[in-house]
C-alpha cells in the first residue's frame, strides 16, 4: 500500500479540499472547504481508502457497518466489501410507504455497528445518526472518520463515550500540502487562526482572465501570447521533442493551427541547419500564428549565457520569441536576454526535484522583479504578475516511469491556476498528432473556462 502522504496527495488531486473563502451553514466564514464525495468516483482510491480505514480498527468488535448518509455511503460499502462486514443503510428520512424504516438491511438486536463518516466538524450529523441506529437495538461504540476538521466534534463524541478513529485531521493535511509547496505559509496561518476560534481576515483573491492579464502584462511577448490565446481559444503549447528537421517541421504543420507556441529543444535536432531548419519553422509560425519557445533552460553566469544565447551553432537570439532560463545564477544573469521574453524555471515536474518551497519563493522574487521575465514554469500557483506555464500535462493522469509526473489540464487550471499547458508525448507520440492537439486544445480551453467559473462561484456562499 502506498504511503499515507502519497495517498492523500492522490485524493487531493480530485479536488476534495479547496482553500479560499467559504461560508459555512452556521454563517461562519471558513478558509477551507472539504468535500470528499469525489472519492467515490475513483474505484482505486476508494478501495485503498477502505483498507486504510479498516487498518485502524479492531474489526473483531463489529458485527455491522453503516455509513452516515450520504457522502460516507460509498466508503462504508467499500469497507464492507473489503472486510465482509454486513452493511446496513441509514436513511436520511423514513419512507412514506412500505415499511417506513429508517434502517435498511439485515440485522438483529444486540449487534455492534461501526459508523463511518467522511468529515467531522461539530459532530452534529453523527449525534443525529447514532440514536436512530440505537433505536433499532443496535449498539454503536466506534466511529471511523476520514477527515477531522478539528472543530470540536471528535472531542465531544469522545466525552460521550464513543471511540473516534480519524485517518487525517486538517492540521496534518496542511502540513502535507505545505511540504509539497501547494499552500503558502499565510494560508496555513489563516487556517490555524480559524481553528483557534479567531475571526479570520481574508485577502481578496484574484483569478485573472486572459483579457484581464492582457491589460496588466507589460512585456510584449506576454501580450502577444495572450492575444494568440484569445484569437485561437487555445492555451496549448506543444513540446517538439523530435530529433530531425523533417519531424520538427511536420509536427509544426500538424499542430500549428491549435497552439499558441511550439516548444523546441533545438540542440537535439541531429541535422540542424539554420536555412533548412529555422527558416521554414519561422514561416510555419507565421502561417499558423504561434510563437517559438526554445526550452534551453539557461543556467550559467551571465557572460556564458549570453554566448550560448547569441552565438554558436544555433544562434537562438535570431529566431526564438522566448526562452526558458533557470534563476539559480541570480538577477543579473538574466540581463543578457534582450529582445526576447524569458520564462523562469521556478519548479520542475519530475519526482524528487530539488526545487523546494524555499527555492521557488526566492526564484519567484527574481522573476517578478526582472523586466526580461514575463512568466514562470511551475507546478504550483505563482504571482499574478507572471504568466504561468505548466509542463507534465497529459489527459491520462499518471507518470512515465522515468520520474516525470503528469497532471491533467483540469488539475493544472483548478489547483495551480495555470495560464498555459505544455504537452509533449501526449501529442507528438500520438497516432494522429493533429487530432491529439485538437483534443488537448479543447480540453485546455474548457479547463480554463471552468476554473474561471469555479473561482466566481467560490466567491459566493458555499455551505460545507
């Protein structure tokens, strides 16, 4: 079984926890929103979750299992299947016909029932469920919960004599997400303040549309790529990791109508020639209205980078619209990239990367302040002043066995608030690169529009 931390991160990708500003049923504003119902849509995760919950329990103590309606019902069902404990179902309200029973299933008086709950806040829903189960002559002694919001419910139930087993609590969740760079220190502090019972001061979050970013982005390349995005209704960049000029030009011809930029690694082209490789590539970029992004990832002192950029075989400065560069050499090393845009490497998508939270924070400060930089490559949300480029995108979530971890377009836009997705093997290795590019273009644009709508919806009241 995968580690508990890795398991939570898999669950998190399904959108089970959101951070922002949410109004609870009580009217209190919360800095986080929990909804575990998406877990039921992933059979693998549901099965693993069931076993995690069962592993915490003395199973010999129980004769039955029951999920608190409705979110916990799939979890209880999965636990029943894994443990062979008989399942009973509690209704929200009695049927108005037939037996009019509140509890459905086969049971006898005196049996001990394990209650399953998805989230515990104040414990109210459990205190409503327990008497209705016990009214049938069934004993309830233990409750297993996936996530404790740490708002007093667990302690209240324990004072009443119930054994409450929790898989995660919100502090543990925050610690995991902070260690992965997925939430910032100020967000963690806001949550801790909320858990201490204090009134939380919320900053007004901003999720800018392409039109709004076009108004605030000053770099000419940033403006150009945003204009192309709006004209084409595309946020797709294709990574052309091919090794011959013919393959490069053929791919550019096929995907050109659907992309905002073509990302090259020009030094892997075995038959590179400026006249036969670059000139026709620039013609295709003009024909199909896309930019050329050379993913050189410059990472040296300024003088060396300038030589690599402007001289040598590839003369990148002559044809690239923008380049990628590490910021490890500091602010001044980026001065050499004149007349092009720079996308700073703030984080990498490979497993075990050393671009930790501290590095990303310092790198982002340089990127935001340097006039040549207009964007950042990252797997985490970055400052609104920068356009965000997210690699490692594949419609089929997973990894490639070589350390590359993939995210779906939906995850990139909803969780990281990206601006542009970068797709490589999902397109250039597809049977039909043109159709694949079209599919990614539509998926990326739909994910962008949905993220804008979700942000607008989350600013209104949302009960938890």
